[in-house]
DNA sequence: ACTGGTGTTAGTACCAAGTGCTAAAATGAT
DNA sequence: ATCATTTTAGCACTTGGTACTAACACCAGT
């Protein structure tokens, strides 16, 4: 086996550990056909921490992320008031993970998600699906802002299995987002898709 | 200091480790005013693995999660083709975390997010913000579906700093979502420095 | 008072996966 | 051949444990 040069080996070492941080020095030594000590010298030179530190880093990054990723399948924002089939209010605190790094402005789909999930929640039915939505982003929202979103049921058409909801989101009482949502619901004639 | 009973201590131990998996036996012993050995017996009885295993578990959970949580602040879906200021295509695999538990149908805001972030991406500008969106959810999308979304720039109005984009999402060539997005941009196309 | 059971503590040997250090080889280049 | 670089070896020590044995401490029952 043609042994690679130091430089090549160190480059590969970087890539290997990047790809799989759970690899031990011993495994690396075997992989590159060198001694464990050589791997350790390499790690020193490249300032790569030891296995346990690497794992810890991954775990710590994760623990932060877990908080971020949880809202993914829950209601976006916190519902603070609800009267089924009539109206609902939720609040959503915009954090730095919700904004564009470049300009600090909240990504539109988070505001949409808050409004949309509030519409789903306000409907007193087993099944509530969004059929159509017309939304307007009135003012940019930034990290640190607290968005208060109100959903008001405008009309329910039992024949068509539709509910129409008006949504308005504000920050400091200034409107930042508004939308009209047309929702499908089963109640009445129980028509399933 | 009244020392807690074994049961109380073990309950608290569980909660403490749940909350902060990075705590060592020594720290726990200090916290509960017992010996390290007692903590270890407790862990045995409760089948709580040692610190390193706990950290590793968190880290491994992460590696899975990374795929899930990354999209939160990146583009939703994977862009597979893009021609700046003209058109773009992304794919998004719907997983079980994207759907309502109750009926297995994808939450609308994920489809919106895919479309919206594709619109942001297709604009060749420093700043691109959604101003208005009219969207229609044509057919329910379910876990396992692969949503292919195409964004086509219809028009750019340089005076108004606006770009209008048509979006259509399909599953197995059947349309499931469509939308019209009005985007704000700082510069007209082809005016980048 | 003696015995038993539960709970707690102490101590030892051992492990993985390292760090930190010194020193000796092996290798390559001039 | 000589010198620097690179690699290897060896040893002591560290953390945060496991696994096991042995010793206490304390309270209850007969």
C-alpha cells in the first residue's frame, strides 16, 4: 500500500472526521496505516479535538436545535385565546433562527405558518384543511418582535364545507401581515377526501 | 438538611438528567448530598446510562435531526435546478413530521414554505421579500409524497421593485398546490454590482 | 438483645480514549 | 554522510465511568 504524504493524510483526516465525528484515533490509524501517535500529532496540528469533545459538540448543537425544530409539527406560535368557530389569538416571538441572516427580516413562511395553524386550530372539526389563501406582508418583521395574530371566522358555508377566516398579525399594534383563508372542513355532510 | 428518601431522590435524578444530560455523577452526588456510589446505584436501578453514553445518544439523535431541522432556516426543499430571475425547481420529500397525526395530510404551511423559499431563491438580488401571495391547495399531500415545485418568473417591474412569480407544485405529475407571489427586491434584474 | 433487610458508603481493579511528555527510530533531501 | 522532518514507542496521568466486594448504619420484628 502506497502510503500518502503527510499533507494528503491530514486532508483526508479532516474530511473523514467531518463526515463521521464518531471515529476513534485507533480506527483512523488503522484506516491510514499509521500509528495512533501519528494520528494524534495530526489532530494537534489541525486543532481537531478528541472524540469525546467532538461528540459533545454535536450533542450541544443538537440540544439547541431541538428547541428550534419542535415547533415544526406543532402549532406555530402560542394560542392565548380561542373561541371555537369564532376567533382565536396566538403570539409568536420571532427569534434569530426565523430571520434572514443577511438583513434580519423574518422569513415570510413563518408568518404564514402562524396564521395558517391558527386557522386550523380555530375550526371545531376533526378535519380542517387549507384550500386557498391570499396573504399580504405589510411590514417587515424582525428578530425580537412579538407577533400577535388574530383569526376571525367570517363565514361558514355548510353546503360547500367551507369556512372563511380573516387573519391580521400585528407587532406593537402595527399591522405586519394580513390574510384571507378558505378552509375545508368535514362537519355537516362528512365528505372525506 | 433533611435528606430525601430514595424514591424522591431517584425521581429528582430522572428529572435532572432529563433536563441536563451533561451532568456527571459527581455533580449529582454533590447536588443530592449523597456519595457518588449511591448515584451510581440509582442509575443502575433506573437504567440510566453513563454520561458519555447519554451525550452520544443526544449526538446521534442529532445526526438524524440535522436533516429535519436544517430546513427551518434554509431553503425548504432541495433546489435541483435554477436559472436566476427566470425559473427554479425544488423537491421536498414529505415526512411524517410534516403531516397532521390525525389524518396524515401535509400541513399547508410546509407547501407554502417550499414555494415561498423557492421564490426568494430564484431572485438574483441581495434582498428579496414576499409582499403578497395567493395560494391554492389543490389536492391533499401525504407523508411519503415527493413534491416537485416549479417557480417561473412572470414579470419584473423595475420602477416598482417588484417581481411576480408563478408557482406550481406537483406530486406524481398531478398538481397539488399553486400560487402567485409578488416579491419585493432592491434592484431590477441584471443590475448587480 | 439478636437478626434481617434496606440503604448507603468505601475501596479496589479495570476500561476507553484520550493528553503530555520524552526519546528513539525511520525516512527523505541535499 | 548528515541533517531535518516525520513517525513511532513508551510511560505517567486524566475523566468518568463499570464491576465487584466489603463494611457500615439504621430501623423493624420476634
